[in-house]
């Protein structure tokens, strides 16, 4: 998306557009509030969790598009006193980490003796969010990105629970500290562009699953079909990281 023709707009109009973009980012907080209220309900059903995942999916769309809108209106120029990235990080930590981990707990996906892995995941994500170099200049994440919303969806929908689920949560938390490079689909780069293109059918499949009522937790064909994308994402990240490491050793 190209930048908007600012010279044609009055300063007040430009600032209005900027605040609209910030409000769009802040919509994630409203979605987070909706998820939190659902998780606090005493009588939760599969449809309760379905709506939670639907709100989280909408949050992913907002997060994937607000940066483009911000660049289009040159938001740093027109509202320099408000840091939209801090707002974005706040929303992301709630929607990608805190609430998904709470959902895993509320859904009873982990054994009583394995719930501590959620705390490990929370602390690992806090570490990842605070790393200055977690996003590389060439468009990648260093360490496992805090995609706990996706982890929670597949743990619930497949389903995978008990100690295998606890082991997966702990393993991904540990990978936060391993400086492997993970694609950042909304950033430039050939790999990122491919992952962004493939994320569209993935989102359509997940949307098709969470839009219709759930009766129990069957392993729907949409769930298994969409599961190919996160598997591919991890394979691309790990293979790419190993190749870069091997190339660096060869040069050395």
C-alpha cells in the first residue's frame, strides 16, 4: 500500500487518519476483553472456546494489517508523540500469550502436574517480547515467536492434551531462547512473501472451522488441512536456520 497523498489533506484531517489507525490497533484490546469474559464464564462449552478462537483470529487479521495502514498514513510524522508500536506490543502480548495460555488452562488441556509449563511459556514470551533484536533487519524473528494462540487452537481442536500437550508447551517455550530464524510474513523477503501467501488459505480454513457451531471436539478435516501451515512454518524456520549456520561455518 502506497502512502496517502498528504499534501491534499489538512493537518487536522491527517491527524484524524492517524488516530483512526491507532484506534484500529486498539480494537485488539476490545477483542481481548471479549475473550477474557468468555474464559471467566463458569459454564463453558465447546462453543465458548470456538468464539474465543474466532476473536483471536480477528485479532491476528488486525495485527497483520495495522502496520501497513500506519505506514500508509505516515503515522510517525503526523502523531509523533504517540508510540503505536508500544500499543501494538501490549495488545500482542495479551492476545498472543496471556489469553491463549489462560485458555489452555481453562480448557483443562494440561494435567495438574504440568500446569507449571504455562508459567514457563509466559516468562519465555515476556523475555522474547523484551529482546531488542527479536526482529531482525531482514525480516525474521529470532527465537520462537509467541504464537500461543495458534498452539492453543490446535491443542484444543485436534485435540492434544495431557502430558504430550505439556511437553509441547515446554518445548516451544525453550525454543524462545534458541536464536533460530522464523519467518515474519508481513515483512519483505521471498520466504516471507511465500508464507504470507500461504497464510491466506490457512486463515480461510480456520475461519470455516470457527464460524460454525462446535458439538464436542471432533478432528474436522479443516483442522487437519490447516495444520499443514504451522508445520510448514516450523520446517522452513528450522531448515533455513540450519542452512545459514552451515553456510557461516563454511565461510569461516
